[in-house]
C-alpha cells in the first residue's frame, strides 16, 4: 500500500510538478517510511485452524482484569478486536470491554429454536487468496484460524419490479466475466460498461489515498492540498466529490443499467443521489474477485481473534458497560469507568481506544466541556451525521438447502429502477405507511453459504432479510425495556415483518409453507444490542460530505485528547473490511509505526514460501 503511493510519487512528480515536489515529497516519504526498521510484529508463518472452543461470552469481573494494562479498548466489533490483536502482537497488554453479553459487534450470531442467524456479516470480499492484503491482516489478528466458503459465482442477484415478475440480473465475480454478463443483458451498452469498470478500477487503485491522509500529519495533508501535490499522491478526492448517480447518469441514459450499476448502495445505506462514487467504487471493487462467508458462521471470526488475543496475555470481557472515559487534570485519557450491576469500577491504562462510534464516544463517554472543545478543534462531531438504520427478519425453515433449492447468492429486490427516489420517499413516510411500502429487500440464506451448516443444523435452513429503516418510526418506544415495549410497538414491527416476508415468498415461493421460526428486529433492537446511538448500523452517514478531503482528514484515529484513539467504521468506511482497516490505522497511530511496511514484507515472504 505504502509502496504503491511511493511509486505514484516517483513516477509522476518530477515531470508534473517540478521544484515544489523536490521540497515536499521527501517529507511525505519520510513520513511513510518512518519506523520501517522498528519492531516487526507480524508473522509470515501462521498455524492451521484449531477445534472450536467457546470464549466469546466471558463475563466481566474485576479479578479477571490483567494487571499493568497498556491499553483499554471500548467495544469488541472488528475495529476494536483488530486493534487489540495488533497491540497484543506488539507485546502490549490489552483489555477489551464489551457492553453486550456476547463479543463481536456485527459478527454476532444467535441461535433460536435450533436455527443460527447472522446479524451483520452476510458476505465479505477479498478473502479469495492468501495474497489478499486484507485477508493477510485478518489472519495476523486471528493466527490464521478463520476458514472461508466461496459463494456462487453470481454472488448477488438484482431484481427490479414486482417480485413475481421481476427483471433479474446476475452480478458475477471476475472483471471479464462481470463485463461479459452485463453485455448479455445490455448489448448496446458496451462503452458504458467498459467505462464503469474502468472507473471502479481507478477508485480501487486510489482508495489508498483516503487511508493515507488519515495517517499523515494534518499539516502535511494541508500543504499537499494547497500546493496541488495531493493529486500526485492520489486522485481519490477528485473522484469522491461526485455522487454515484451523477457518474452512472453520465455513462448511460439507460435507467435500468444505471440501477444495476448502483444497486449495492444498500450495503452502505446512502442512496445513489447522495453517496460518493468513491465509496461505491471501493465496494464494487471489493467483490470483483468473489464473495465469501466465514466457515462456521461470523461468530467464528470473533472466537478466533479473541482466542489469539488471550493467548498473548490480553483479555476480552463482556457485560462490561463503560459509562465514562476518565481524564486526568491535564485532560488526558487515563482510564474508563465500568458499570456492573449497582457497582462501578475504575480501570486505568495509558491508552484508551474507542470502538463505540463517534457519537457515543464524544457525546456519552466524555464530559460536555471536552466534547464542545473537540467539536470546535477536532471536527469529529462537526462532520458527523447519523446514518440510516435497518430492520431484519429472521426465518427458520424446515428442510435443508438442497431440498429447498436455496442459493448461496444474495438477492437484492427493488420496487423499481428509480433507486434514489424510491428510498427518499420511503424514508419520509410514517412508520405505518412505510410498513406497507418497503421498496427494497436484501434476502440471504446463511445456511446455503456455510458448508458446515448441515452438519451443525441438519434438515434446517435459515433466511435473513434486511431492509433500511428510519429510526424515528420507532423512537417513541426507545425508553421502554427490551421485550416490554408494548403492543403498539410489536404491531408495527410485525406489520413490517409480514410484508417483508411476503415479498421474500414471491421471490422464493417454495419457502411459503416451510416456516418453523419467525422474528423481526427494529432499529431499537440494533440500538440495544450494538449500542448504536440511533440504530445506525453503518455508523455516521456515508454522504458526499464525509468523503471530502477536510472530513477524511479530520475523521481519524488520533484525537485532540491525549491518550484517546478511535477505531471502527466511523473512522474509515462501513462494513467488515472498512472497520478492519481502521483497526490497522489505529494501531499505526498508537505504536507510531507504519505497520503496512511490516505487513507487506511478511506477505512477500509468505508468497515465496
């Protein structure tokens, strides 16, 4: 990653910029390669997976807290766990504290009536090979223990119109197959398809730019921007200023093809009209080499990372709600306060990492005076807006995947090809109106994706359906206790569930009489289990403003509060890999090392062996 940036600079700078480059580029190179000879913490040799043992529900007790902590991580999503694993690799003693009764954040799974359901991880890209940078880093965090199941070549099916007579399109892996498949659907649109793929590749090549500006000192970023030299390092911020709808509308006038290009916006929750094409292109590029599902379900990711963390002498504890980040007289973060039952416990460490999200960190865990100061000086809250929430329907089905003819691909069902209009209209409705006018559903069968499923749950299958939602539809019940929110709440939630399931049955009629378990989650469910402030599953909104240079530079791991760092999808981008990479960036900031160099060198050694 760093070497790619260096190559960009080396190839283009002298001819395009001149003397200014000779002054500033050494500063950039010095920053990028600073720490190249520092402690090597990653390994080129990783062991094979081991037998599963349950470690993800280890409840908090003060006696379990290790002595002489180097760092405390608030939250056990992949952003927090990856930081903890990396710091533990570096010889640090780390404590991870999770408010829920199970670690893992969106890697959480649950079992009801003999069915296992995923809650946030439905598919992941870039797990195709040990040559993949993100897979290699994940392997470093889990000691190489996580197995993967390849999904169908057509990992997504996109459908427009009424479910029982919808127009369907297969989204396939591999760039050439992808283009060939789209050309079969749209034979008159070769130029648009070629240009779209070219733009996606360009975003993929330049996505490192967003990562790098979060690691560089702000004054270096400002100087590069002011002198025009930033475009030598990356073209990312030229791309990021354009919306997805703007880009695809310039490529083709065919509304159906525009929608096929844009369908995956549901993975980040911002309609094409308002989302940055840079984010969209990163996501499309992410799946170009296929989609994968964790062997044994997403909780396996959590289990193997925690096992590795604890093997190195650190600890992950659940049912440990952090109520406050403790500051000393100099306003440095020095610890956390954990509430357990009627007691509170102060736990101290010189480094505090928050994986709780920007809103929770600054508005709930810090004193208002500190938050106001950070709002002015730092910008995290100034640029942040709540993202959209979602609803899920969990269905247990009698019969195995083969009997029910279930695909391992996902299905995205849309009411029409006017994606932005439909979603804006839907979000602006009342809850009662919206329940009967859901314009988008994402249908997934984890039982068909996981090759170990039938051994673990014979003659059973699971279906998970997701749609976006407005938190305000359920806000009036947010103060009520979970499972005791009353009949009106249950009635609205169930109305959504019934209508969403009816759509699913129109896509897959063979499921209609196979239901053995049925449950619906609302934005309040996600607020409770994930501690998401407004049930915003994707963190802060992924709109155009979030991807401009000023925001990207401000939303970083290092804060203006000494000793406090941020990780998770708010810092980089949403999704599993976005949160994972934020953990790497946060670890770089804490250790003062460019761990990317270490990772790349170990990756090369692994390839040779």
